[in-house]
């Protein structure tokens, strides 16, 4: 009796083991969330930035221009669909790395220029205006003043700011950071009119 019980136990155990080995182990879990999918994309491709808006269901991805934006977009959409997240709109854009590097470099320089100007109480209310930075064109450093173009002394004030900004950009550290990029300084009034 004990022998029969051991044989039955052994047969049941063998059947259970065989059933486990025949199970389809190739199926993958399809419950990835958006963050996991985007992390996978970052591991596969040279991703420069990822933005997502859960309310509007927008996903924006910037990849290096060595990548195929259409291929990356198709991969993201496929993974979203497989995981029941196909309601998201996907926008993938290729970015030139040298262009992006120049944009970031000049954004930092413009911030430093503004800090330098605000240290002088005569210029404490000035701001800067974001401009497009391109590889082949001089960078425009756009300063917005709290005056009107038609004010007495507006032109003189504008020229003083230009001189101050140019002197700052020509300092050793900033000159090194600008990497010899050409630039021009444009001064705007409070109504977005060019003073000089």
C-alpha cells in the first residue's frame, strides 16, 4: 500500500513537472506603464529628451539626428498599443546635437548676462527675450527694457545696455563658453519695438 501511494505521488509530481515545462514561457507580460515603455525606448535609441502630458495624453520625444524618428515613433506606438495605451499621441523629432548644444550654451550665457545686468540697479528691470538659435546664423541676444522707444534718452539707455552686455560677453569665461560664436545684441522697448 505504501509502495502504491509513493508511485501515485511520483506520477502526479512528474505530470505536474511536465505541465510546467510545457507552459508557454514565451509570452511576455503586457502590462507595461508609460514610464516603463519610455524607459525602454531610451535604452534602445539615443534619446535627448522625453516629455509627457498625462491629461492631454501627449508624448514628445527628441532623438539625436542619427536616429530615424519614424522608426522610434512606430516602436513607441507599437508598445503603447500592446499595453492598452493606444490613446496617446506620439510626436518624435530629430534634433541636431550640435544645434542643441549651441542652444543650451547660449541659454546659459543669456541667463548670466541677465544676472549681470540686474546687479546694476540701473538695469534691474530688464529681461531677455528668447530667440531662435541656429547653427549658421549669429546668435541674437535680445534684451527687453522697461522703457518706450519714444522716451527721451531711450537710444542712449539702449546703447549703454548694449555696451554693458558686449563687455560681459567678451569676458574671458563667457568668451570661452561662447566658443567663438558670432552674436548681435538687440535692445527692445516694453512694447516689443526695437530701440537699437
